């Protein structure tokens, strides 16, 4: 009898829940109607209901390994309390694990969402062949997560992976974190929009201005589409993002010499327009990257690739959590 | 019966060998007369002779756990071959481990010297209380090593820890590695001397010029002594080193959230004159450092400290290698 786990991806706007087989096969996924904005208690009720439903549906053909929940915030792993979560108002200092375990009667594992995404990619995505990887997620902000020896790396206070706040230009733009020149100020979707807006306001980007006129949301996606069509200013903006990413990655590669760095998040779809500048920086700035390359053809060179699982990485990684923690308990039975 | 191990620190100029008890007590250390410049075969012969001598001396009261050798170069750990070592002419691509094991008849472990220093500090130095640490060694160059889960971290091709080549100023000084603005260009003893020399040549550093006139070697140590006496230009030079270190460390802390960063190497004696600028950068640039600090009084804050073992860290770490690898063989008996 195969086993399965239930993964939960608690995003800033929606809640996604999936039953995933230990083979990595997605058995079923649900995206609940409950918007996270409707509040903590409704979300938890909906979450528990959906988990029970999936547990019932697959409980006769599979053993349940457990429940994993990915949350966009800082988690105190020993107590299972959500320390802080900028996009989940009302959840800070809430004992999420205890509350879910009370409702479900089975062990629940919590994990930061970026770490879940890194773990998902390690399990069945771009990182299947390695034990150690670093994932950088490019979205509204820039986040990150490390998998070391096959497991999420938390750090001393669960804050490892703040790659978006690595300094790339010491005298650069002021970041919301208080620092100047953070990666996030150059390589997030927010930064792409800001750079486009500044270029248009400067009056030197008529081509880009025409593209953006057609998009009331003024989105990074439109800047990308404009870049794909060869518009010079849009290309330059993505090149700036690639250079910033390359500077941060070169430092990480020199320091850690990991085999794999995965670029995920919505912005990673723009890989074709920012990766040339990124790889150019790695060649120039990373002695370790170059040393790996000179061992040509062998599996010794550092790899930097776009993520494979897209928006599912976090969900799959959350489901993976109970599978890799299995030594701590036996298969569980959820009263459904 | 207690056990002991023999550690070897093969430096660019001298060879040091020590018998170290499993308690961390130094039983005896030898600094051989053989200068490394006299060539590989003489060094290996001297090394084997001294190892036998120490094994005989303590073999009746202690069990021998093994031999660990720290080498300033890139080591292929699977084959035990020294891949490259800039300061050991004639040693590149030499099967050091096989050669030593042939001469001694017991297992030998090789390790990069910076990793040995990090391991030594973890064992009986600044890192006794933690499992994970990053060590940065400030000497002629800037090196580094990571200990993760109590063991040296090698990375994909054994090149982890090239912290001196992290980019701190993207448009900064050209480094020997080909990159611009590497940490090593601002925080090594070489960089201190260069900055002093440039300031004096610029004619705006009479006080520093007088200090340096008394030192035919024009050493970083003299710049330090000048700074300790309050000379403004010398203080500014060490402040530049501290800022550069702080920028690199802030990025490492944000990425990894390790509990401890240890600053070692000869330059670490100048801690009092560069650490204020370093800590200032951490406060400004690291959201993770600040989050740890706000958990005041708890053991949750990131610690940055000077090394405790001084020049012995690498030697002690080398001796530690067979102790942490013990599961792979039994105590060994060296025919003496």
C-alpha cells in the first residue's frame, strides 16, 4: 500500500490543498473559495474540512503520512507558532500547529513557504539529482530557501533564505528593510515595474510607454512581453535585474559551492530576458563557478536553472514535509 | 584509555604537527625545521617521521584515532589528491593521501586549511556551543570555511568558503581572481598595506607616513599600531576593512542565519579597530541580524566574534578530523 500526504499552501490571497502520493504523483488538489482576507478562523475551518475530505477520499487506498503546511512568514518551529506574517493579518503569534492538530487529531508540520518551494523543487523538480540547493523566488518581493542534505535549512531563528535582502549595490536604492541596494530592489516584479515607470517618466522610453499604455495594471508581465519583442528599454530593465541576481548569486556560489541554484517565482518566466546578464556576472565574478565550468562535461559544474514546478512547488514541498520527517512517528489515522 | 589524534598543519612556509587528546588537550606540538620551500619529498619524509615520533610517544597511554592533515589548497576528497595549491609549488595533482598512507600504514584524512581552522574553533574555540558556523580568515588573503552540523562543508568541488571573493563593491578594485570589488581587496593584510601606501603617496597622511617609516617591512601590523594610537588615516583604513567585512557578513547572515561568524587570521588581532564599522554595517544591512538582536538576552542573536585559537585553530582542527570521522574505522595501530 502506497502512502500519501496532504500539503497546504497558505498564500497571501488563496488557500490551496493537495493530496500527494509518496511517488510525487498529485492525487488531487483543491483551491478553496475561502479568501485569506476573510480571516484566520474561517481559513482554518476551511483548511481542516478540506484536509478531512482528502484524507477520506484516499484513506482507503493509501496510508496517510501526515500533513504539511507552508506559510508565508517566520515560524517558531519548536512551538509551531507563527511568529510573524506580513501578508496574513491576525495570524502573528498564533499557535497554528497546535490549533490544527487539535482540529485534526494528527501531527501537522509547518514550514516557511519559500522553504517548501525549495523542498518541492528538490523532490520532483529541478533539484531531483542533488542533496543541496538554493532557491530564489522572484515575485512581488525576492525570497529564498535552502535545502541542505535534503532538508529545509532554517537557521538560528528560522529566518534563513532572506536572499532578497543581500546587498548587491552598497550605495543603491533604499529598501523597505532599511538597507540600501538590496537584491529585491532590482530583481522583483515590483522593481521591474518601478524601473519601467521611471524610464517612461524620464521621457526616453517611447516604445516601452506604448506597451504599457495597453496595460491598466502596469504589470511586470507587460514589461516582459515588451522585452521579448526586442524593445530596448524593457530589455535593459531585465538586464539590470539579471546583473543584480548575478552579483548576489556569484557571492553565494563563491561562499557555498552548492551544486544547484533554482530561480522560481512568477518573474522566473522572464528567464530568457534576464538570464544572459545573470550568467555574464557569474563568469566575471565567481572563481568557483568558473572552476566548475572548466571541469567541462562532468557533473561538477554549478547549475543555475529556472524552477520546474511553477506555482505548485510550495504545495508539493508542503506535502513532502511529513514524508521526510517520517522517522518521528508512524502512519496516522485521521478520524474522518 | 583516552584516545588521541595527530594533526598536521602544512602551511605555505612551515610544517607543524601536534598530538591532541580527544579532550582537546594539546599533548605535544612540533614545528619542523624543514621549510616547505625545500620541496615536497623532504616535507613528506619529515612529516612521516614526526608523526611516527608522536605516535610512539603517546601510543602507550592513548589509543590513536588517526591522522588529519590541513593543506592550503583545493583537495579532491574522494581520491585524496591535492588538486591545486598556490603556495605549495610541486604539489598540484599529487596523491597526498595515498603517499602518506603508504608511508604510515594508517588512514589519513586531508582537509582544506581554512576548513580545519573553522573546525578547530568549533571544537574548542569560539564555536564550542554551536553546530553551525562560518569562519573568515583575514591574512595575506581572505579565506573562509563553513562548519554545518558539526562537520566541514566542502561544496560540490571542495571550493566552498571562498568568502574573500564575495563581491562587496561591484565597481570596486580589480582582484587577482578577475572580479571587481572582492572582499579580499579591502579586508586582507595586503589590502591594509596597499591602502596605507596609497594614502601616503597621496601626501595626506603624514602621521601614518611617520609610523610606517620605522617599519622596513611596511606591514599591516604597523598600520594597526598606528591606528591604536589614534592616527586618523590608519583608523580610516581599518574602518574601510570593517565596512567591507560588514557588507559581506550582512549578506551571509541574511542568507544563512547561522548562529556564529568567527573572524580569524592574523588580521583578526586588529578587531578593536575594524569591528565598530563591521557591526555598524550589520545593523544597517541585515534584517536577520536585527531580528536576532531584538530577541535580546536569548541565545537567538547572531554572534560575530574574533577567533579564540589564534594560529593553532588549523592544527587543532586537523587533529579533530579523525575523531569526527571515527565511525569509518577502528582505532589504528601505527608501526613505530
